[in-house]
C-alpha cells in the first residue's frame, strides 16, 4: 500500500514538472467561484486545457464542516492535474486543509488576489499581498506538513502600485518554497483597466520559479501575445474560458460541439440547473442574436434548455438526444398520450362509420335483408340504450369539434413573425400545430356528420324495406285480380255465345228458366269484374303513393348530402375570415 501511495506521489509530481517543460506556456483554467467546478473542468480539459483550479474554498469553513467539504470539493480520477485553491488567513488552517485534499489533488494554491470587499474585510484575498511574512509562513506550514515532496504549493496575487513591493513578496514566497506564482496584472483597486504586462515581465525576470500570467486572456492569440510580452511559463484564463471553453484549442467562438459536450457532461454529473444554465449563457452570448438570448436567458428547466438547443442548433450528441427525449417525455407524456389516444379513438370511430355506410350501400344486400338483420335479438337488447348513447356521442363530438375549431382559430391568428425571429423553427412548429388542429377539426366534423347520417340511413333503409314489401304485396294482389278478371271475361264470352245460339248440339232448345239463370250469372260475373277492376285501380293508386314516398326519401337523402357539403366547407370559411 505504501509503494502504491509513493507511486501516486511521484506521478503527481512528474505531471506538474512536465507541464512547465513542454516548451510552450501552460494553459490554465482559473479558479472561479461557482463556475470552475468538476463538470466545467472536465469540459475545458477536452479542449487542450493543461491545468485546472477549483473554485476558491474558505479553508476555515472547509475544516469546520463535513457538509462544506462534500459540496465545495468534488473530483474524479480523470480530473488531473488539479490545484485546489484556498482562502486562508492563518498558516495552520491552510496546512490542515491542504492535508485533507492532498491525496486527491496535485497541489494547493493560496488566494492572495481576490479584491472583493467581503474577502478583504475578513482578512482573505488581496489584503495578503501586504503581509509577505504571513504568506511566507503559510507556504512553509504547508510544505512542512504535506508528506508529498512534489506536491505543488502556489500563490495567486495581484500587483502593487509599486511593483517593487510585489517583487519582494514573490521573492519571499520563493524562498519559503512556493512552486510557482500566478500574477494578475492589475492592482486590487483596478477592475477593467488594461493589464500591466510590464509588471508581470519584471516579476518573471526577478524569479527563478515559474510564473503564470492572468488577466484579459480571451483567445489563443492573447495567450501567445502575453507569452511574447512577458516570457511567462503559463497563462491563466477565467472569463475567456467561460465564454469559450474551447479557447485553448484555437476556436475563436464556442463551437456547437463544445456546447453539446457541456450538456452531456453536466447531465452526467447532475449539475444544478442554475450552474448549467449560466455556463450556457456565457457560451452562447457571442453566437446568438439578442432576441434568442432573451428567450434563452428566461428558460427555467434543463429540459427547456435542451429543447431550445435541439430545435435551434440541432443535436450532434447521442447522449443529449436520449436525455432530451427522456426529459421531454417526462414533462409531457401524460398530456401527449391523452391527446393521442383521444384523437386516435375519434379517428377510429370515423373509420368505423365510413365502413358501416359503405356496407349499407352494397348493391347485393337488399333493404329487406337489412331489415331482417335489424330485427335480430341483439339489436332489441341494445335498443333501450340506443337513444341515450346516440345523444351522448353527439354531445362528445360537438365538444371535440368546437375544441378543434378553437385550436384552428388560435394558430391561424397567431403572430408568427415575432416568434420566428426568436426561434428559427417556430414558423414550421406553428404550421404543424395548425395542420394538426385542422386535421382534428375535419375528423370531429366528419364523425359528427356521419353519425347523424348513419342514423338517418338506418331509418331510411327500414322505411324503404317497408315500402318495397308493401309494393310487392300490392303487385301480387294486382296480378291475382288480373288473372281472375281474365277468367271472368272468358266465361262471359262463352255465355254470350250460348245466348246467341240457344240450341245445343243435339238441336234441343234451352228453356226460359235456364236463360234467366244465365243472365243472373252474367250479372254476378259483371259485378265481380267491376270489383276486381276497382281493386286493381286501388293497387295502382297505392303503388303511386309508394313511389311518391320513395321520391320524398330520395329528396331527404339529397338534403343530408347538401348539409354534409356545407359542414365540410365551414372550417375553410373560418380560416378566410381569420386571415
């Protein structure tokens, strides 16, 4: 175990030594409160960052609270080389904190440059540049209590107005055993003034240990220019890396792949939304328009951010696509499933209606056969619920129709010109929503119309079946009457012939009584013929009435078709009015 521990110490020391022996300035990610945490360090390491610092940690709080230690310092096996920066005002507290993090890092850094008022008032940060003996003592304590000879101990300072004081501070720190010094080329009172590169060069020339320059490093060209002006051993960037984490890899602006890499890493590490969002705000500041920034800055969830990036820039990350789909599914699965099932059910109902009407119109199935089918016992059992079910379905379809009509009007009246500026794909998105609303309107409208038509068609089929049955019965009755009349006419002719020739074949004469009987029979036959003729006329009259009723049914069917056409044209007319 001891051999393994010693090997880790040797490897750690070799990593730091190799950094300053590459023949080019070391590229360093600065300690930034709230920002230079594990996820961001993993991102910049993918883009040629050589050395990363943790955010500044208050050493006293770090030692006092296990919760602070767990939240303030996180790392993993790929997060190397790593320097942990502490803010401290006494030597032993700094040494204790360094001992805690030494197994998981390659060095500690003492913050002697933070100009914030709270830090200075508490005895931290920039006030330490005026206490060279205290700085020297803190460096020595760390050196003496860390059992890793190659473990780095560095300080990060700002310069004095009199650069000679800064040189004195640096030389005392060097004598105490500091590994390198990071120099921010401004005084503690300066914020956005130009960096004093001459002061950094003076400090570099006065020391034999490595010096890292810091201040206004916003591109790889700035790195090279600072190196040429000062001759330093490394260059540290803060805001430049926030705006473009791929800066050290030579990118002038944040590449899209870097943005998706950050989303991947942040999702993987469970980065809080505020930190995740703020990093993206910095990254996208130079590559987005003002309206897009306004929209993006107001997003309030990880899924909304990923949705915006996915729709605006597209996705080049498999992990992001998966996370995007998963987050979006969690956010809207209930609503989407509800709407999908609702309109799927309505569309299925419409298809069933169309299918039933097509079956009703089959030419080889007569109305009488449909009437016999309608008289099955199953329909008798359902008939008691038919009216309530019919009315319920009418109400549901009307509600769905009105809702779809509302959606059509909503997306037809939407001002898409402003939205399109804020979102490149907004026009297509709104067009798709309008299309879906119109589709739902047609589905619900046709379902409502066909539901009414289907009920009327069933009624018409029954009436037609009754009419056809009555007509057939009357036709049969008329044919029977015609046959009887024909027979009576034949008998009448025979009687007439008998009256004209009163003698029979044997020459016998018929008597008077037989003639009378024949006349009576003729009268009776004449009366029956008259009644048969009247019955035939009545049958023809009934047949004409049935034909008129059939024509009325045909007109009713035509009227229903006209109502269907008017209902079909109603949404288009609404759109024209909206436009």
